[in-house]
């Protein structure tokens, strides 16, 4: 009987244990597999393998998905940078930690002294930890979180030229887009990929410690800057705008627009009136294509290294992004475009070419890596391991994906439906199968009451108040 048949006929608990033993035994002489963790900033489902936009062009991410497991219904735990990344790195939900917005940073909050971050946990269990780029908000790092730290250039560089003239009602701050004309090696994501490639080549096959190497790519975060060649596949005259319905807002509660405020983003009407809508979409697609190129460089370096067969690869984005849908831009909302993200896991001993449509969460990355590497799972973790789905994408799965944006505002996503519940009791309910753009709010439809009640059972009974940083702590870089 082969291994997959053995797993199928074992009880669930024994099957998980045996799977972990098998994974660890495939580690080319090392006790545990290495980990390559790739985070991409503000990347929605416009990657080719997810089909969020017909012009998405991401051959390297698609290839990784073919080599591993693509979770096509994966969702972030917060549709904004700091709380989402905090949730990934500490394995805890925003409504439990109180980190709801881009401040405070988690390590400035006294309660986090009791929690262990993912890299610290793996370092405590014998891993060499390395990082470059943006892993936490603002590219900052807690002191001592990683053994080796590479470049963290930031969202904008000194050599970046302003491309769209700033105006009070339009582009300002980081909101800019277009092709930058300097050398490829000067782009921040190229720098980060190059550093990571160098570190991969430095790790000997018989290293005493396995490694956890994390890379945080900046694009497609604003400003939407990429080299000219990344724009070539997307001629401006051929750009397809996102699906749009002019009366989309009519059946949405007023509080939704208070919750979904993105103060830094220009108003949608500015993009329309200034004829910049297509240009911004083009630049976003180009940035995704550029980051995909850097992902490909890193994956090729891994393939050429002695660690190719003994490394877990995880690729994810911290949250999605709106580009005119619902007449809004940026993230900061509880609709599908802001919460759905790419999530791919490739691991030794796990079959390739798998796709899983079960509702899953970025919160599961931490416990899944513990599971795959055979190390203890910290008590603080609120997510569950995805190992059962990696082993069998059709396995029984009674989980939902929960996303929170501010205290008391939550979205619950299952295989087909999304319930959004706001702090004032207002709700939205969407059938993503028949209404993929979330244009028809069914919250008041009696035919959906049973579905609404079933999803509402997963809403948190309470949310902790927003966390506060200790006044006597420095925000360490």
C-alpha cells in the first residue's frame, strides 16, 4: 500500500502525525525542512491563476501554484497592512489583540511581550532566520526578531521621479503611478530579491541549522512604479477596467462607507475625470508583473540550490486592493476585493498541481509551518493548520474565513457566501457564486435568513478595545 493510501485509511489524528513524520524524513539529511516565506504587499486576486483580472500576467507565481497547492479562497484577517501582518506573524486575530489599524506597532504594545512571533519561535527551535524587504508594517522590525537582516528600502526611493502632478483632490503622497527610468538593480524589489538569492547560495547543503528566509516585496503597493519593460504587456489602449455598476452603492448601509474610508487615496471621480483610471490599472498590472519577475528570480535560485527538495515555499499577500470597484480605491473594506488574497504552499512530500477552494485564512500560515516542520504550536495561535487540506484538498472542512476592520466590524466568508456585520448591527450578505462582484445585498432577503444565521454563528461575541502603545517604549527600527 502506498503512502497516500495509508494516510487515507488511518484515523485523522494518526494521519496528521504520520504526514508530519513523512515530511520531516524527506529533508535531504536535515532534521527539518527549510522555509522560504514570500510576502507581497497589496496584491489582490489579479494573478493569472486566480483570474481576478483577465490581463493578469504572473507566469512565475502560476508556476509555483502548479508545483504546490493554490488556496483559491484565501482571505486576510484585516484589510490593512499593520493588523494583517501582525496577525500573520503572531498568529492572532485583530479582535483579540486590539491591533486594528496601522498604529500601534505590535511590539510597542505591552501585551505582546507574552506572545512569540513566527521567526522567534522558529529560531527557538533551531532555525537560522533571515529577512529582507517588508514583513511588518513600514518595513520596521521588532528588535531581535531575525538573526540576519537585509535591505529594507521602503516604498519610495530618492531616485523616484514624481510622474503625476500632485493636487489636493487627486494624486498626492504615495499615490503616483507609471514607469521609472533608472537601472533595474536600483528598484527596491530587485534589491531584495538579489539579497535573498545571495543568502540562498551561501547556505551549505549540510548546514547545522535549517533556515527561515522571508522576503517582503513592496509592489504593487503605491506608488505604482515599475520599469518600462513591465508595462509592455499592457498597452494603455487595451486595458480592461474592473467590473463596475453605477448603482452599486444603493443597497449598502451608510456605515459601510465610514468603515471603508481610505483618506490617502484619491476619490474615484478624480480617476474618471482626469482620464487616469486606465493608467492606474495599467500601472498596477505592471507592478504585479514586475514583482512576479522577482519572485521568479528567487524561485530559480532556490531550484538551482542544494535546498530545492528540502524547502517549504509559502507565497501570500497581506490583503487585496480596489481599483475603482464600488467607486473606491485602496483596501480598508470588508468586501471580497480587499480580503481575498493569493496563498500558495509548496512543501516536500505534498502532491503538486493542487487547488483548494475551501475558505482559508492567512492566520493558518504560522500553525501550518509548525505542523510541516514538526515543531510545537504556541498556545497563543488562533488559526488552524492547513495540513489536512494539503494532504487532501477535498477533506472535510467546517471552517470559515473571518476578516476584521476596526472593532466590531467583521466579514465571514464560506465556500459561497459573505456576511458583513458592522458595529451598529447593519449587515450585507452576498452570494459570491451568482453575484461575484457583490452588487446585490441580500441581507434583507428572507430567502437568505438561514444562510445569514449560519454565518452569524461565526461572528466574535466581543472585540477588545483598540490596543495602545506603551508611552515609555521606543518604536525600534
